[in-house]
C-alpha cells in the first residue's frame, strides 16, 4: 500500500494570508489526524477527522480548521497567518482512529510565514 | 488532559552500547504507547508500540517496557549502531475512544562510531 502523502511539501506565505494543506491517507484508513511540529513546542495535536466529522480538537485557535472528504482525504486551513504558525504540519492516518490504533505519518508540509 | 514527560532530552552513546529513554504520563486512562523515530528532515516512523494489557514487548534490538502502576514506560535499544542516531518521541493516547497522541518533547540520540 502507498503511504500517507501530503501536498505541498513546502510553502512560503506572508502574515495575514491563508493557506490550505492536503493529506491523503493510506488506502482503507478512515481517520486522519493533524499535528504541528515546532522546535519549541514539539509535536502538538491539532484535530482528528473520521467519516467527514471532526471528532477531537486540540488547543489551537479557531484560525486552524479542517475538513475531510468522503474518500477520507483531509485538508487543513490556517487563516490570517502569524509568524508563529511557521512549522512542519504532519498528518497521520489510522484505520478507525481508535485509542489503540497505530498512526502512520505523512512527510509533512513545511510552512514558513514571513 | 494527558501530559507526557520524556527524559533525557539528549543522549550520546558509543556504538555497541545500550540506550534507554524514559517517559512518564499522567492520565491513567491512556492505553496505547507508541515510540517514533524521526531522522532529520523525515517523517516520524513508528518503531515499536505497546498496549496497556502488555508489560513488555521486544523487536530485535528494540524493547519497550510499561509500568501502569507507576505510569511510566521506557524504550531500550541494545547494540546501538550509527544509523540509530535520530530523535525519538514517546507518546500516549489521550484516553477515551479516540486516539489523538500526546507526545513527549523528544530525545536526540547520537551514536558515536
């Protein structure tokens, strides 16, 4: 099976702009989670989608949003970008997103906000 | 909510030595504890995981132990090799029916030849 894929791999934006990142899970996986990775804060959970519904959300402002499509592909959107949003955004897919499901990560999207 | 502490933040060993990384968690409802290895510029890769009904799991040179009473779990790498050099993250699920992972801050392991 093909692994988790993310597009684009790199993005450069300026403050105030918005950005949309895409994640395609492993075939057959229905749960997609998003994480933000920064040197200072490490890996932090953003939100999780299952069957087109957001089931769980981390402690991030409302500028961070997402959605999932019927084919399980997911997008996340960040509006009104701030310098502090510069990070590696990782998505992970799992079978059903249960509490003991293995999560497999994509290569990430490196977002730089100038 | 869940909180995961990981120690040490950096670890340097000689090739062939063993390396041990320790994590503690706060939520007694957590029941899944994966370990990920992340090489520079690459995605986190699952190397081993353990579920709460098991106390120890081994896969070749890698082993993980879990002490649910004390709420800590550890990664053991034996006969380390230079290619083991990477950042290692422990994680715990946040309990409940969904599995969002709460990560430790990571341990940078350097294996010197």
